[in-house]
């Protein structure tokens, strides 16, 4: 027996029904609903709390219904029904379908994260006239269990043990997306608060990284300006350094993640924002106000400039950043290459460290002194991997050194060689060496005139 909601003269009524098998006029057995009890109008029993019907159904199944009139139908004395089924070995039916567990496990997680109350409360004082929480829940189920387009996800409604949505307009899924986008910060804040209070989340390590994604459009988003030309809101899709080397507008995205691999927050920035300029705004908005104990943030060196590091230290936290040896000052490279001071863990690994003081300026231009522990290591496995990854280029450099005067260089190879070029050039005719800054290129305007003349001929 199940509880269902039906429409009666424009009002919602509750009734208890049971599915029975009957023989139709053609002699076939078909399923048909039998009304066991007409409970009454929904308005009579609704307690005003979110998802009353859903809670009523669960309480009825648990044998402790919210409506006392349903208690006799939960009696242990009701006839026990027997079910018989057969499964062939190797059949796909032997494996659990998502509908058998999604509503039990995932829905409980969503509730514990505080999302049901959040969605329901915001629906209460807005003009939303559809069940935004259930649409959001269906989108979460679909994303985790059977990813598809948003329209296809709504069609998965009946794939679960209990349909997530009752009577609904499928187009409301797009309204739900708009609501989620507008409420993103509140949703993230509620989930983080629930994880701290209920799951005891207090990460000792927080990871941060930045990536970007491009859009198939030629025109970047314009900035919104006021009457005086001041920027009110920056456009998101801007030209920047694309990770996939596309010459298209991009959006920057920063992600914080805790030491259990659970995301803390996600934030987007205009595509022309440098990676290092995303960290402090993201920390202020999503991390600083969380009830975390001291943590260590791990990120790439390009993200952590000293102003970002000072922000972390002033909050009582720390940082670990990776740094390329090639981009380190010459003095640090020489210290690294010096064999003195290394501690050998094994024949395949050694390391050394030292404390360094650095004098930096904070955001107000004030000079401050930082003490950092610098650690370098050598690993035979890492060395062999690096040699293997760069073998082709190393072979090319060796051949170039042997016969540089006769070696043909491709445009791709020339790009790779730029970092090895000296700043001086040699005039091969007179053997004189000169600095590249002293050399200037000139445009042949006679060739420019010929180019324009050819274009005019083509147009005519």
C-alpha cells in the first residue's frame, strides 16, 4: 500500500491505494489501483514544514505514520504477502540498479549537508512555485549515477525506487539551475558549515589550484560600466593564457580541496586574471570565515606570491609551495648543486634543507621579514623519468652542438630553444659581437606599397 496525492476540484487530496492484478475485457491480467482509504484534503494535515508528503510516506513505511488514522494499516497483523522471483546466473538483474540505493544513501547525505532545509527555506520567501529542492535532488542523483543532459536527467525521474518528482513541468529544471547559480555562495557556505559541525571537518592541509576553460566564441564579454566609466562588474569570458592553448575567451576557476579530497569551494574569475591574483579574494570569501584550526595550504609557486603568503601567515596558517629549480635564483641553484649538506635516505634518494630569511613588502608597501624552510631533493626515479621524457630534445641538442652551422631547425624546435639563446648576436661578416638590445629591425615600405597594390588589384 502506498500514499498518493490526487487532484479533486483543484484541491490536493490524500488517499491510500494498493496495486492489485485484475483480468481485463481481453482476458489479460493487468495492474490496477484499489483505493483502500480516502484520507482527506492535504491542507488538513500539512504541518507547514518542508516536504510533508514525502515525510508522510516514509513514516507510513516505518510503521509510525504522521496521520494516526493510518496506524491500523501499519498493523503487524495485516496479511503477510509473499513474493517469488527468479534470477538467472550472469543476468544483469543480479547487479544493483541505482534506484535501489540512491534515495537511501544520497538523499541522506544531501539532508545531512543541510541542503533540504536551505532550499525549502529560500523557496518559502520567494515567488518559486515549483519544488526546487526535488529538482535539485534529481539533478544530483543524475550527475552521480547516470550523467546526461538536464532534460534527459528529468526523464530519469521514474528510474528510482521512488520517483523523485510528482506532477511537474520538465522545463522547471532550467529555473532550478538559475536558482542554484544565484544561491551558489549560500549553498557552499551551508555545506561547509554542516561538514564542520556534523562531520568534524578541520583539515590540516588544504590544496589550491587554478585552471581555466574556453568558450567557442570570438568576442570576450564586455565589462559593465557606470555613467562615469568605472567598472561595476567585470565580464567573465576574457582573453587569457588558455591551458589548452586555444585562442578563445576563457574563464579562470579556482578550487580549494581538503586533505580528504572533498572540495571546499569553487570560484570563477575573469579569464584575464593572473593565477596568483585569484588566491586572496578566494581565501577571504570562502576560507577565512570557516571554523578551521590551523592549516597548511599547498599550491604551485606561481600562485603564491609573497602577499598571498603573508595573508596566510597573518591568519595563523602556513604554506608549502613547489618551485621549479630552473626559475630559482642563481645562488639557490648553486646551493642545490653543491653536494655538501645532503642527507642520504638511500642510494636512490637524498635531500637537504636550510632556513632562509626573505625581505618582502606587504599589500601596504611595508617591509616585512619572512623565515622560510627551503627543501631540495634528488631522486633517482625522478631523474630517470625526466631523462626519458626529455630524451628526444636532449638528442636534438647534442646533434645541434656537433653541427650547428648545417643543422636545420623547425619552428617548433626554435620555440624550445628560446630559453637557451644568449643576449648577444654575432655579425658573421666582420666577426663583431653586439647586444640584441642594440639591434633594430626596419620595415621595407616599398614592399608595403606592393602589398597594398596587390590587394587593390584583387578587389577590383
